[in-house]
C-alpha cells in the first residue's frame, strides 16, 4: 500500500468556489469571489488585500477569517487555520465550506477522528459535496478502512466525471492487493478521464504491469507505446517481448534498461530467467545474486536462485536458498492475510501494528510507515511504543 492521499486531494479554492455558488453573500459577494479567484490562482497578494478590505468594513469579519484559514491550510499551517475557520463557520453561509477545510486541516495533522467528524457534518448538510467525499476517502484509506475508502472514491468519481484521480487510486488499491484483473478497467477509466496529465505515464506503467501480470502482453505494449525509453517502461516491454517469443528484442530492450538502472529487480529477474532458459545456470546465479544483494527480502529472487543452484548441481546452496525463500513466503502469506483482516476490522490497532512489523521484515519501510500511522490514529500509545 502505498501513501497515495495526493491522488484524492482537491484544491482549496475548488471547495470555496463551490460554496460561493450555493450561498448568497450579500454586499460581500463580489469581493469574496475576487478573493476566491485569487486563491484559485495562488495570488495571495489579492487575497490579503481582500482580507484587509473585509476587516476595514467589519473588524471581526467571518469572510476575512475564512480567507486567512484557507491560505493557512494551503501553506500547511493547520492549527492556526483551524482557529480561523472556527470563527468563519459562525457565518451560516460559510459553515459548509469552513467545515470542509477544517476536515482537510485535521487530516493533514493526522487527526482522523476529527477530520471524519467535520467531513461527515458537511455531508449531512450537502450529501453531494465532492470535496467531503474526497477527503473522507483519503482518511479512510490512510486508516486501512478500504471498504469505506472505496465507497467515497466511487462517489467522488460519480460527482466529478472529469476527475481521473479516484479511479487511479482505486486501481492502485486493487493492484497492491494482487487484484490486477479488477485494477485494469479502473486504470483505463482514469486515463480516459485525463490523458493529458503529468502523471499519465505513471498510470500507464501501473496499468501495463497489471496487463503483464494477467498475460495481456499485446495490450501492455499498446499501453506503453507513448511512454519514453526509461528503465521502468523498458523492463515491462522486455517482459512482453520475452513472453511473446521475441528473445532478441527482449534482450535489447532489457540491456537498455539495466544499463541505466543496474539494480532494477524485475529486470534482473528477467535476465536471470532468460539465462536459465538458455542453459546458462552459472551466469544466471550471478545475476540472481546481484538481485538478492539489492533486494534481500524478495521471494522470487531467492526462489529463482534455488532453481539455478539446482541446475548447476549445487544442492547444498539450493537447499539454503529454498529455506530463505520459504521464510519470506510465510511472512508474505501472513502479510496478505492480515491485510484482509485489517479491511474487515477497521478499528483493530493491533492488526495494523503487526502489519507494520511484517512490512519491516519484508524490507518495506514505506508500508511499515503507512500501517504505523494507521495504528497511531486508533491507538497512539501502542503505535508510539512499536515505532521505538
């Protein structure tokens, strides 16, 4: 599981602008809209000028508080933002937008209970608030409450048909849990919604890896057709060429990838596999040893090295590698089973702490951090002790 909250983040100005369209602001409406437009452009000079004008007309202006709060959230100052937004929400016309931004601020502080409370309050007032659904998806995803995260992601996608982010995160969630078949149409929908984006190639890589995993090699090559010649893309291309019976093309593409990124795990595994197929067990052993040195907790690398040692007649070394592979397999199996348990038990901090421990054993500090944060939101003291 990766930390993918950015995939569901929406701009502050979008939330505020939506509020402006739904509520009347009397004499202040035009000035407020000018400030919102400034927020949307990131032109804080305009916003600050509007704040001063609101305060000149009314020293304790809720509009000024809202705008200050929005700028503070945008710049990562969550606690002072909460103070300002708490004042702003006293104005009825600003309450929903203020609560939405308060939900974001609490989320950025890792205070998921408070974030969910604020955002659920928004949904009571406006069930179709796309921003509330986005941030609820983020907080539930971080807590490993996948069912609720999925529910809010689909609702976000329904409310904003042009937004490609919810389907990308849904695809990534399925991919991370080995459900590549289900992930493919989600990635395809994300690309359909937003082909021209900075992360389009990243999405294509994730989609192509799922297509390779499900043996859709021609589809994967089509997905990669517009991607540049970079190691992460070239390794996938090489895997497709190899599977389709084009070894020379696979070797050429793979050599290009490994020349740039010599420790690419999938590239090394493919090179070693091709050497084994050619009967070059000794050469394959050297490649797999390089892979294990760079990625010591990878099950497939140890498993393939076992096969290579067997073919080379090195039985003692083969037995050693088989034991190492089995140890990793057992950890991976428990890790996969506990993911399911975490999904089904959203309030179980101990399961999340165990997942963090297993992630460390698998040399995945990124996943360990995710599960520690999730446990901390449920049981702060226990998570802090485990982190030590």
